[in-house]
C-alpha cells in the first residue's frame, strides 16, 4: 500500500504552515515562488474557518485574511467557496487515513493492532477537533460535497482491508471470533469517541462529572479499546 504523494505533501505543508513562527515569511511574501506553500496556507486557513463556523457561516474574506493572501489569489488556487470546502473535506479525510497508514497495523499482533487503532482514533479526535467539526458540518449538509469527492470510497478501502486482515488473522490464531464485520468494528470505534466528545457539554451536567479532565479522557480511551477487543474475543 502506497500513500498518495500529493496527499503527503499537502498535509506536511499544512502542518508546516500551522507551526510557522511570526518571524518567518508570510504566505503573501512567498506566494509567487512557493505556490505549494501558499495553497497549503489557504487550505489550513479554510479548515479552521469551516470548522469554527460551518459551511454557511464561513467567509472567504476571513479565510483570505487567515492565510495572509488576497481574495484573487484564493480564487486562483481554489476557484471559490464550494471548491475550497470540497478541498477541505478531502484533506480532512486524507489526514486521518494517512496517519492510520503510519501505524503499520498489519505488522502487529491482532489484539495489539485493534487496541492501537482504537487508542489512535480516540487520540486523533482529541488532537484534531477540526476533524469532528468538518464531519459534523458535512453530515448536516447530507454529504452534499462528499459525494463529489473523486474516489472517496477507494481512499478508505485500505483501512477496511487492513482491519479485515487483522480480524481474519486473529480468528485463525483463536483470538477473535468469526464473522466480525470490519466496517462495523471501525464504526464502533469512531462512534464511541465521537459521541463522547460531541455530547460532553450535556453529559457533564447530567452525570455531574468533568468528562474532559485528562484522567477521564484517558479512561475513556482505554474503555473504547477494552470494549472493542471484548466484542471480538473468541
């Protein structure tokens, strides 16, 4: 399995832009000689804007200001709000899929692999709140833009194939039961993390617990891993 080179470059550029110190040249200073960096700066700014304000509330002027470019430059690279939002969605999913690739799950023992995937997914949600925001926004739009993403199913196929291989290997070794659906396994991991974080404001009041304290977050991550492995046990 090979990562798309373009996806790797754009994600690296986004991370580099996010870590830029004030003393470094701005995107405006570099946009002529470094179009890749400028494109990444715009995409990073758009991701923040859409995550904070949703599709309807996001403003092109704000995105341009965040990226330190003018609107003409933004339109030159992305062609408008819809195209930019579509690019954000694609980059959002490529980001998590690329990070999962680096786990090398199929090189691990089955139980360890599933635990690592569960812990990783939970931590990714914590480290990337913009991911949950973008996904939530697109669900409110009934996946209107996601349907336009070329090859979106194929981009997710390697993850599901890897989980399927891990489950099958675990079954052959007598660790996992037969017949577990790899998509159901992943959805269960994601759902346990997503619900916790999207509803902690209300659940913290209802149950009178500070669910975002560091010890509570760690316990929930362990809980997700334990639940998934328990479900899969032979």
